[in-house]
C-alpha cells in the first residue's frame, strides 16, 4: 500500500472509533407497568394498533374487582354457616 492509502485508512479508522465512543448513556427503559403476570401478554395488542398497556390496566382492575367480590362472598358464606 502506498503511504496515502495507509494514512487514509488510519484516518477513517480513527473517525469510526471516535464516532462510536461512549457518548451519552443509553436511555433507561420506562418503569414497567406493574400489574398481573397473567395479563402481560395483553400488552402485545400494541403490535396491531391497540393500546395494550391501557387494556392491561383495565383487565387488571376487572380481575381485582372479581377477586374482591369473591372474598366478600366467601366471608358472607363463612358467617352464615350453621353451627
């Protein structure tokens, strides 16, 4: 190789190395929505145009209400059992 080709290769290499330097840190992922593990798959609806996180929150609320209602019924049934 000629001297000019070597200098050109070194200059390009240095430019690439400096250009790909550490720079600013990668952005952190937003806090993952806390919710039920069972409804995590619902967030995949975002891939087809729905708001998956909103759907997940609504489903989580419905499941929470259902479980609370079941607990109330169980408490009422336990208190109404004959002695």
